[in-house]
């Protein structure tokens, strides 16, 4: 994977925080896949920084379980089991439902314009003859967080971001797979219902429309068979190695990307 095409080279002094922000956005936006291997060196080259701030950002992501460091020192985007995915979906329905209810009560005209703009961008892309999966993924995230920011609850927003870090790599599988949900513009329909409810300041309708969007996507992902079966995961668990000390840079000439 060529990270230089997905991220913006960094120039500011707060490099560790900037690296963390860009890596978080890659995960939350679903632009890296479950099971995909990463290396400190590749990330550093893509961002145009040294390995040290990357190492610091990676340790933070390891502690948040957004990345795993396997016993063989391979740094990888974690895979998710069916039960883990369902549990996170249930939590999201509650947290994001609370956020959209509060947003419906507090959103102002400027906020509605931002949400409207994100919705229109997403709708244009999904209605295109050949929609760009990367654009759909990015615009979907932009729309959801434009809504959640209107709740004006920073701690709740942090919790939602933490869940998206864990679920982001698999969350937009239907956009990547060119599913019937994309061809039938299902997400755009849900988004329009959400926007209509927000304009009316109807918190319950907004929450119901959001739940339809989240649950519909989740049901498709489970049915697609792209998650780990719980019994298989129990037999061969993907265990993370303890993140002690500095994560080592990949040794040269090794065939695998190592952390």
C-alpha cells in the first residue's frame, strides 16, 4: 500500500499528534483493510517524517486496540469476529443515537448547511455511473461526524471516534464491494431521512433514520461472511504482543512488513 497517496505529508512540529490524527483517519474512514500489514518505515515514508513520531502514534493506537502487534512483531490492522462486530454495533446505536438526538435539538443553520453539503456530496458520488469507493467512504464519515459534532458533547464524540477506530476498516465493506446497497443508493436514502428529521428538529425521527442506516450496513456485513467466525477465532486467536518499550522498525531485506 502506497501511503503517500492516502495521507498528507506533515510539516508541523507536533508530529506525533499529527501522525496519530492521520492514521486514525485512515482507520476510521475504512481506507485500510482488516488484516492489512503496516510497518513503521512505510508509514514514516508516506508521511514524510522520521520513525520516532510514528512509533509514538502507533503505541497509542495499540493501546486503543485499533492496531495489534502480533507475537512475531508484525503490526496489523485487527480482524473482527461476528460477536465483537455485533457488540460494537449495539454500542454505536446507543452512543450515535444519543448524539443525533442532541444534534437535532441544538443544530443551527450553519450546522445544517454543513450536513447538507456532506449529504449532497455523498449523493452525487453514489449516483455516479462508477462511484469511487474511496470517495464514498470519506464522504460517509464526513457526513456522520458533521452530525455528531452538532451535539456539542466532546466526550461523547471521543467515544464515538474510539468505536470508529475499531470498526472503521470493516465498516464500509458494502461501499468497497459494489453491493446492491450501493447500486440501490440505500445509504443516500437513509441520509436524506436523517437530514429531513434534523431540519424539523425531530430527534426521534433522526434517531430512527440513523438506526436504519447503521443496522442495515451492519446486517449486510455480517451476511457477507467477511468477519471471523467466533468458534474459529477461539481456536486460533489473534493475540497482540505486549506493547513494551519502543516498537522496532522493520529490519531490511525481510520478506514481511514488521513493526
